[in-house]
């Protein structure tokens, strides 16, 4: 029997001294404490001292003992595998003996320590842990029961997956029935732990819980009106999750559940109300929503609308009483990391600009990101938004009477919530709102100059949700007054309003596109002035507004007086920023849009920008090489954004980029990027490859033999964007290579044909795949035509909706050439070919001749009678178009 470990008195005093110092607010003291703690980790029994202070040193104050446990927890996280056996055994036994400490703080700390050890793979190596904790649940002593439950709840949260695996002989089969017994316990804290434990297993549809689903639901109903808010919150959370995974079991009780959730959404405790409000969000995603909720809309609507008012605490947190703060620098912690969306090559469609992903940026979180991110106001607004999309104009019956009262209310908090409601329903109820907009939009434009900053900021957002309608009206009626006021708000003296106005203006730019051209001087004046005015966080949003402006007006920006206004402040920022500054991301994105819009106008700025991008790529690759597989890998976003800006330069400057490419090692770097293990890096490098192929193929051609096999291995549709850009690049390369493409066809053709026939392939990928197959067939018809029958049908379907353009032109020339090589390949699907031909608005003369020959050739082949029977299947518009344009 080894004797019990005892601390050395002097060592103990030293550690207590450290623990005291670490509670000091002074940062330099904090730093020296950190260093000394690191040094102490060299001693094997340092951790024994820490657990001793936590569990045995009752003479010390609780915060110090708890801190000792938390430092131990961090050591377990970082170094547990190096703990000697004696130490880890001592810690484990001390934890289990003290889980019932009389202090809630110490119990909680021990619980955190237990779950940390358990999640280090120790659930397998600590077989007595779960049985022991479950046994302690039955203790007569409240503290022991509560402490054990607290620890179990944390283990269920951290290790849910492994608890439900064969590795541990499925302990949940015992644990879940055990937890259910405690739903009726006399202590609210214990009831709350019990539900929280079971809740961890709902979403994963854990077998052990599904077997007891009915008693679980019955027990939940029994606790529905529990006096303890924490219990009600956990009941609501359980019902929300069950709605997703076991709707079948809730349906018989749905009427009562909805009535219950209506009450809970108005709970006095905001945490309960927030959990309950999630119910409406989740219900809206279920197909039964309309049917089960329609009878309750008149009750639910006012409840949600009411939840959309700022609470008093919100206003305090938002500093709603400080109207002017533009001169106060930002707190760096408040600036969220930005995510760069890598470049994806897409086709233009009939009747719109570029096909946008379903990636709406104007979600409901634009109004107040700084308060505890998710709250009742946001959840209510999000719920109203999704319900508006389910019920459409039926919701207006219930909303309009409320809106009239809110929008003109004398109290600003109420009026503000009305403006938020109006924005929330914009998407779902747009049709029904149109008759009211001629009156509402001018009222909102007036609200833009309200004396309360929070009213001005929400009004910016709501107006952006109606931008589409504003732009559809004669510009002088609404667009011009709205733009004039929004530009003033961009220069508001309140930072929150600046931010909201900038975001709203970016949305307006996307909708208005070239409608903005007459006002460009006026717009640029404002945006450039904002440069000198903005603090850090809003500068990042300003870059986005400028980039979006460039995307929206395109070459109209290329006027000397505009360039003179816009470029100096951008280049000044560019020169100020260091290579490792994350602010480069939004600035690079912005410059990429500007370069594409200015084209030749960007030439004077091109060289330094090009050089720096190449350096950023080189630097990132070098860092990745020097520290392979380190957990602190270099931030590859720098490289991705730089590759994307190079693409923008190549696209904007075309052939004039040639000398820059000649004088740099970009192709070598690109060869490395194309093989990077991070998909976004490959995605951006393929986009750049395509753009350089178009701009200066003479420099790309010598590398084609190296590049093509890599492109071939990246035709994996699981990674949609990588696959998309690789496909597009192959198409561009084939146009430049001509017949010399022949040796590479076999590397890519089979994958492309497979992708075009895959169900559920996203539209953009289908279109690019079809274009590339067509282009390969254009340059090497003998190689591709034999497979015609395997792709002609999806090929025709995916290209009928895209606009006439160069890419579509070359692809259709390819298909016509292949049909002449292998006419039999198209016979069965000829109606699809006819339809695709009819989708052309005005093909070039010689392409029209190719279509004419194929259509008439087919008609002559089958004879008049058969042709008539065949063309009788055509929808009327198709029949008419073919008759008008091709005389068949």
C-alpha cells in the first residue's frame, strides 16, 4: 500500500502566493504568473499541489481553491499524457471523493475537471467513473447528488458520441432510464440537470433514448409549468429538438404544445422565452407548419412582434443613449473575423446579372451584432421572417393592424420595433406589401433622420430589404431620395448608423447596378469622405461598399475623374497595411472588384499590387513548408485572397498583365497552390489558371503537361467549388490549345460526363461542365463525339438557360461539330437539342448556319410525315421559334 501523498509546506505556500497574485488585475503581474506556472509544470507533482488546494485545503477561500482546479484543468488539457500514473490516479480519486463538496463553486470545478479528464480519451481508462457517478445520484446527501449530476451533465455534453458507442459497452442503456427517474425529484436544480443530460441525446436520435421516447415526453409534459426557470428552459429546448427528430411523437399533442409555447415565449424569464421562441423557427422548417399553426397565427403574431422591442437592458448594453460616438476608437475585440468567399466562376443567366448563390447577406442579424449575439429580439424577428415565408400574404391580415400602430408611435422604442417588423416580413410578404409601399417608403426615408441613432440604423436595414422594389420604380420617385438620405447616413455621427447605412447601401448597389451611374460622382464623394471619418470596424464595411459599387457599375467607373477620387485613399491604405494584417483581406477583395471594373484604368496601380500579391503567396507557401503539420499553420487566407486579386487583375487587364507574369515566378507558385491540401487554395488557384490562360497563354502553355493531370484529379464533385473552377479552367485551356489538347482528353472526359449525369449537381457546376465538354468537342471532335449519346440530354438541358456569350458560343460549335461526326448519338434526344438551339437570342451568322444544317438534315433524313409527328410534341413557343428562325 503506497502512503498518501503529502505536500511540502514551503512548496504549498509558494503555490498559494502564485494563486493570489494571479487574481491581480495588473497585466504584467498576470504575465509573470503565467511564466512561473509554465516553469512549475516541469515538476511531476506540481499537479498534486493543485488538486490538494482544490479538494483538501478547506482553510483557503473558495475562489482561490477553484482557481487552483481551473489551472489544473488547463494542465490536463495540455499535458495529461505526460502525467505520471501516481499523479493521475491521485487526481482521479480526489475528484470522486470531493464531487459532493458543500460549496457549489468547488463542486462545479471538480465536475469540470472530471469531464476534462474524461474527454482526454480517459472514459475508457477510467472504467469506474460512470458507475460511481450514477451510484452517487442515489445519495441521501443533496450536495453529493447535485455534484455527481453536474459532472454527468458536463460529460454528456462533452462526450455524447463515445457514450453511445460500443467502446464503453453502451452505458446509456442504464443511464437514460436512470436520468428519467430524476425528472420528478424534489430539487429544481436536480430536475434541471436530469433533463439537460437527456437532451444531449435527442438530435443524434440515440437508440437508448428512442426506446424510452414516450415516457420521456410524458415526463416533459409533467414538468411544463415547473416553478424553476432553468427547468422550463430545458423543457422548451427538449421540445424544440424533438420537433426536428420525432415530430411523429409530438403531432398528437401539437395543439397543446403550441398553446404552451405561446405562453413560454412570453415567459418572465428571458432565457426561457428565448428557448421557446426557437420553437417557431424550427416549426417553420417542417412541412406541417402551415396546417398546425394557421389557427394560432392571430395569437402568435402579436407575441412575436412584442418580443421585437429592445429591452431596457439591451438599450443600456447598446449604449443607446450615446448618440455621437464617431470619434471613439473601436474596441478591437468587437471586430469579428471576416471570412473571405473564394472566387467561383459562374455563368450569366437570362434576365439577371450573375447567378448568386443562396447566400443572402441581408439576414436578420444586421441590426445589433454586439449584444449577446442571440437574444429574444433577434429570435422573434427571425421567426417572423421564416413564418412570413411560409404564410406569405396570409400573415399580413394579422400584421397590418399592428404595424399601423407601431410605425407612427410616439415612443421611439415602439416605433423602432415596428420598423424591424416591416423589414422582417419584407421577403415573405412582398407581394401583399406592394400597395402600401408608395406611402411607407417615404415615411421610412423620413425616419432615416430620426433623432435616435437606433431608429436611424434599423431604418437603413429595413429600407435595404425593399431595395428591389425601390429600384423597379421610376428613379426620381424613390431611388433618388433614398440614395440621398442613405449617403448622409453613411456620414452619420453614430458608428452603428454608419455601419447599417454602409451595409444597406451595398445592398442597394447590388439591386440598382447601372441605375447608379448618373449619381457616381455624388456617391464617390461620400464614400471617399467616409475614409477619413471612419474608425477601424466600419472601414472594413466601407471597403465592401466600394467593391460592390465597382461590381455594380462596371466599366462606367473607368473615368479619369472617378479614378482620381477613388484610388489615392485605397492605395494609401494599401501602403499602410503590413503583410500580416488581416485588414488586407477586405482591401484586397475591394481592389479586385475595382481592378476588374477599371480595366485599363487600373494600369498605373497594377505593378505594386501584382508584386505584393505574388509575395503574399510566396510567403505563405514558404511558411507552410517550414512548419508542416504544426497546429499553428500559417493563415492561408492571405494566399487565397492574393490569388483572387491576381485573378481580378488578369481579368481586368487582359493581355497587359503579360509582362508582369513574365517577370515573376507566379506559375511555379500556382503549381504548388494547385496541390495544396486546403480546398479553398486549390479553388482560387484554378480560377487564376483560367484567367491567366485567357490573358497570356504563351506563359501558361509550357506548364500544361504538368497542370492537366492535377486538374484531372480535382474533378471531384464532392468539393463543388474546386471542381467547378477546375472544370472551367480545362475549358479555357482547350480553347487555347486547339487540336494539341488531344493527349489530355482521356484525363478528364470520363469524370466530366459522370458529373453532368449526376443527380442534384448544382446548377453552376452543371453549366460549366457542359461548356467544357462542348469546348473539348470543339477542339478534338474525334475523341469526344463517340460519347455524345451519354451526355447530350443533360448537356442541352443545362445550357438552355444561360445567356448568349463567348463560352456558350464555343460550346455549341463543339456540339454541332460532334453531331456531324456522330449524328446517331443525338437521334434519341433530338428534341432536347432543338430546345437548346431555340434558347439562342442571336447566334453569330456561321453558328446559325450550323444549326440550320443540322435541323434541316434531320428533317430530310426522317421525311416530312415523321418530322410533322415529331414536331407536334413541341411546346408552342418552341415550334414558333424554330419556324421563324430556321424555317423548320
